[in-house]
């Protein structure tokens, strides 16, 4: 006998049942809906608004209020309570800290400082790094740059310590709280995107020419990478480990100290590394407002177009960066490991040895590097630059010289890109920005991007901003094309990664100004040299972050793909790159920020646009011109961030479930 099953009558469809299906359909067709809406808006804009650049009736002249603000600061700098009881104490604390470190280094003498660096590196990372540190400090003296090196080291110790502390606290807040992440994101964007020439002017107005303004400007410039990478590391902590810690009854503080921070150690170390690199790269720019040290030597050499002297002062900056990078990385690797049985004895021996060497140097009156032990690097470098200019600028057969390449890049890439952007109606640019931001983010993201771009028009610098945007887009495209490819190769080959590390250190720590002179010698004056310098400067950060992200993919996922027979190419495109997506997006963000910073400095070599206005404002003390250009650059950077960084949003299909 066969049992008969009577099907249940279908349940009537209600509005609550239909809602999830509609939301899922909306999510699937999100891109098409945005495209259709943009097309309709494009037609309506063409009919109702016509074409043309940003209308002058919608622009605001800020020169009057900014000039009054500048006058108020100058008049009240010596008597207002804000300066006397707050900013004055900040300035004094910076001066005292830098002076204390500087006097300590002078008291140790060249032999004591070199011995201390070598012994510290020995205790932290072993004999090889100790020898590297000794050789680096010896090279600084050999190049005749000992005193400027000590001055820069004192300033950098204070600035980097403050930047790491500030960035770490901001990153901790952003990593543990979604709300703080949303609040701090535009703040970090502003701190990092605002060009140095723009915020040096208000710093000088408030603190005057000297060390306090230079240190604070360096802190503002170097803190955001630490904050971003700290937040990235905390948010990327393994969910299984965190769940296991919670199941064992660990409190939030215990989970942070025993799970999140140890799991984020690589990102924290990379943040310290990036802060050191950016702080040392800032040394030259800070010299414009009286930082002194190696940056001042580079700036003076570049003012006289002396590439050799600029390189002689730039090499010690690179050597300092390499030593600080290696020592801090090795110290971080030892976090959480039990100390060796004789660790305290080793530190005591190192301390006593440093004191003995320092006392011996003082007794023999050899605190400063002997002048007879120096070599001249400037002359052979200048001879090499002259040869390159004579033979590569226009004398290469068949392929043409570097000047021809720069001309072709300007004619075929930069000019069409600039002219195309400036040809578009202003409302079409806003529409394109909003549609792109909405496609990868939320309505809030799109509104922020549109408002940032509209603010540029309100400031009255629409056409110069589009000129700068064309240079940034071209430079970012080249940077990402090269940087992601090299970063992937470095992540997949340990030997290539080790070989690239010192090269990346050199390129990332050379001051931004140093790139401009050889670039101008090879490519001439114009927008192409500014783009070339920006690419070279931004490339190391993109390579580092890409390699770190690809290398940090979960080994279990890689092993699973191998067990399923995936080829190396399949592992790269189907496992490593998708799992490294947060790091790749961060690489895009850092590439945009660094490119924008150097394209602005390219105003010194014919880049024009907003960069020229920012440089002109600092040189002439024109707060209105400098700050308006700086604010426009911040808005440009904020817009680029919003249209390149996808925003996490609640899936529409899951929202109605």
C-alpha cells in the first residue's frame, strides 16, 4: 500500500515576503541602476545647465578673511592666552626635548654615538646589523656630515616618537570602533594629503621659524601611516583566535593585549617603518622653516643646483633610515619572546662599553669627526650628472633622449587628460565623481566625494585643480602598474624581497627635493618631470604594502588550494589577491597620497597648477593663496580616496532578511 502525501496549500505572498526578494534584485542590479541614473542626469544636465567651467557666481573669495586671520595671529602671538598658556608650552616642550637629545649626542661624541648604535643593534638583532650600523654612522662622518647628522637625528628621535605615539593611539581608536574609524578617516586624509608647503605657512605663523614648527609639521606628516596600518592590523585580527580568547573568558583589555596587538605586530612594525621613512623624507621640507641639519644642507645645495652636494647630504638620511628601520623591526620581532638567560648581562656590557668609548673620546678631545677623515662626493656625482645630461637628454639614437620621452608623455597623455577634464562641464565632473563613489560605496561616500569636489569650485581654483588631477591620475596609473607587479613578485620570491628591501629604503628615504634635480636634468622642466618624480617617490610604499599583503595571506588557504591542484597563477589570482584586497586598497590609498604630495612639489619645476600656488604662497607669505591651494589639494585627495576606497556597507539582500 502506497501512502499518499497531500501537499500543503501555498501560503499567500505578503509584502514582507516580497521585500527581501526586491532588495536582492536591487543589489544585483546596483551597477545598472547607477549607470541608468547617471545617464538620465547627464541628459538633464546638458539640457538645463549647458556646459562650461565652474561658474564664478558660485565661487567665494577667501583672501580677505584669511588675511585678517594672518594679521590677528601675528598681532596676538606674544600676548594671547592661547599662545602663552598652551601653544607656548607645546613649543617649549619640543625645544627642550630636541635640545636634550642633541646635547646627549654631542656629549657622547662621534665615537660614543657610533659605539652606542653598533652595540644597540648587536643586542637587538645580531652582529651583522651591528656592523651595518657602525658602517652607516661612519659613512655619515666620512661624507663630512657628522654635525648635521646629529642635528637631524635629535629632531627625528623626538618627531618619530611623537608620530608613532599619536598614530598608534589614533589607529587603536579606529581599529576598535567603527564610529571612530568613520570619524578619523577624513581627519587622517586631511593630515596626510595636505601638502607640506601649505601647512608650513600656518605653522610658521603660529610657532615662528625654528625647531618647534619643523617638529610639529613632521609629526603631522608622519603620524597617518602609523594610524592607518595600526587600524588595519587590529581590524584584520584572525576571527577564530579572537573568538577562542572570548570563549576562555578574556576581557576586552586582555583580548587586546594578548590577541589583537600580537596578531597585528607586522602591521605595527610596517607603520613604524613608514613613519620613520616619511619623517626623514620631511627633513628637507622642514629645513625651509629652520629645521637645520641634513635637510638644510640638501635645500642649500638644491638652491644652487648642486646635485653632488645634495646627494652627499641625502645619503646620510638614507643611512639613518636603514639603521632605524632594521633596529626597530628587529626589536619588534622580539616582542613576546622570553629574554635570554644572560640578556641583562649583555645589556650591561653594552652600556659600559658605550660609556668607556664616550669617555675616551672626551679625554682625547675627539668629540667631532676629524676633518682629515672626510671625502668629497660632490665632484664625481656632478661629473656623472653632466655626462647623463649630455648623452641621455637628447643624444640617444633611434629611441630618442629622455627629453623626447617627456615631450611625448606630455603630448599623448598629460595634455589630452587635462584638456578632457577641463572640457567636461563642471556638473558632469561632479556627476562622474558621485556615480563612481556610489558604485563602490554608500550614499554618504558619494555625497562626501561630490561635496569635496564642489568645494574646489567654490574656492575658485577649478581649472588648476583639474590640471593637478590629470597629473595625479597619470602618475597613479604608472605607479600602481609598476608597484603592484613588483610587490607581487617580491612577495612570491624571498630572494627578490631581500634584494629589494635596501633599494626601497633608499628610494623612499631620499628627500623629495632630491628627486627633482636629476629628473629635471634628464627630462627638462614641465609637468612630465613632476609626474616622474611622483612615481619614483610613491613606488616604494606601494611595493611594500602590496608585498606585505600578498605575503600575509593565510598559509592554510594556500595549502588548501595546492591540495586541490591549483597552479601558481590560479593561486595568485584566485586566492592571494582576493585575500590581500585590504592591503591592495591601502596601497592604492598611499599611492594617491604620496603622488599628490610630490606632484604639488613639482610646481617648483614647471608642474604648475595647485602646486605652484602652494609654493608661491609659502615663498611670499601669502596665507590666502597658499591655504586656498592647500585646501583644494585636500579636497582633491579626499575625493580620490572616496572614489578608490570601497566602503563597507550592509548588503541589501541581507538587510531585509
